[in-house]
């Protein structure tokens, strides 16, 4: 069956009569075989068949790929850090380290490796070499892999679904260039206070840090946390202040102390959930997330009506004020009304 698959991949190239096409078909077969092979296997790519000649070309291709990717990012006016490998220490500091555990030897996807413990920038986020200085060691590893020599497992830290290389940067780079999809690694999982998304960039770390601080001040259970999402750091800080003020008023009204956990739970169930529900029904969520809609409306309530209360009359007055042409000179009011759409 494997031979038949190889033949089906190579026949179109042979019919075309070109050596380049034959090599392209062989390369397709190699990638197919990589997916079928055990994780520990490093299949040879069928190019010239001479690793000493193919490895330098592999390095040159990887370097060109990095340069073209950087150029394309500039032309698309993408953020400068989109291709930069994530720094492990900064990511963990922003997310809040809570512990770690060794998971042992595992097979991990190569495209889940997005960062490094080493702060040098010799590789980009896709582990393409950014400097010619890497050529010697890179090519030695490429030759060994092409000969089918076994490679020791790399060492990585896992944060969420992402991996950060501690040892094995060149092996990761070569493996990706040769078309492998997985690699064996000794994995240590880092447990953090807040989660990290696959597309996280260096510029997102400040936002993640504020998210972590918010949940330290407003310790909500996991299911409730998923509903508090902002795109700006200041909104986390502003909402934390608002929740703490809400808790202070609640304690004054009850005449009893409440812990941070109690304040967070009471605020979420008796304030956040009912208000956001009314906003959805009234079509007042505007652009952005549910939490952003809540912050906008709460801010407008105080700026326009000078009250912290919620009742039908307050909602009616607030809708009436929001429907009018803005008369306030307060630029924050204008901005919030614009965001409401």
C-alpha cells in the first residue's frame, strides 16, 4: 500500500518529463511517509541523495524562508513581533507561575513550539535561522537527520498548548525544514494563573499580566473567568476597581465583612450576569466583548446619571440619554457612546 501511494505521487511528475517535477513528487512522498512514520523516525528526504550536498541547500532555503517571511510581514504592515520567538521567562511572569510538573518523554507537534528559554534571537517563531552564524552546527544536524541517524529528545517547557525549547533549538529548526510534523521531547509543564492562546505575541504579554492581576483581585471560578475578556489593559484595572468598590458598598449595606472570593461571586451573579443579560436583550452590547459592553454601560451610567443603582427606571433613563445627540463636553462620554455604536 505504501509503495502504491509513493507511485501515485511520483507518476504525475514522470509524465511531465521534468527532473524538477520528479523531485517535487518525491518530496511529496517523503512528507507523506513522515506522517506515517513513528515519532522517533527521521525520514530521509529524496533530493540528490547526497546529504553533504543537500544539507547546505536546506540551510539556505530556511534562511530565505525567514527573510521572505519578514519582508511579507512588513509589506502587510503586521506587528514587528509577529515572527519573534516568545521568551519563556517573560511569558511565565505575565501569566503568573503557580507550579510545575515533569511529564516525561512525549511526542509533540513541531508547530506548537513557539518560544525559547534562551533569550537570543537566532531563530524566529517558526524556528528558521536568522543568522548565518548557525550554518555549521545546523548543517551537521541536517546531514545526520538525512542519513537517518537517531537524534536525542529535545527538552521543552509546556505552557498551555505551547512549548518553549530549553535544549534542542537546532534540532527543531532542522526538523521543521525537513518537513517533519512531530518530535520527541522531555516535557515539563508549567502551571500558570491565566491561560495563553496559540497566537500570543510579545506585545500581548502586558495584557496577560493585567488579566492575571485582575483575577488575583477578583478571584472568580474558571467558568465565570471565561466571560471576562478585554482587549485593553486599562479595562482590567478599571473593572477591578469597580468590583472592589461594588463590594465595599455591599458590605456597608449588609453590615458584615465579605472576602474577596465572596465579593467576586456576589458581584458576578447579582450584578454582571443580570446586567449583561439586559444589554443583550436591549441590543446595547455594541462592538467588542460582553465584558467591554458592561464596562461601557456602567461608566455611562455614572457619567450621565451619577448613580450606582440598577433598576428599570435607571435603564430607561440611560437608554434615553444614549439615544440623544451627545451634549456633554466629556470626551470619555463621547468615546463610550461611539463604542456603543
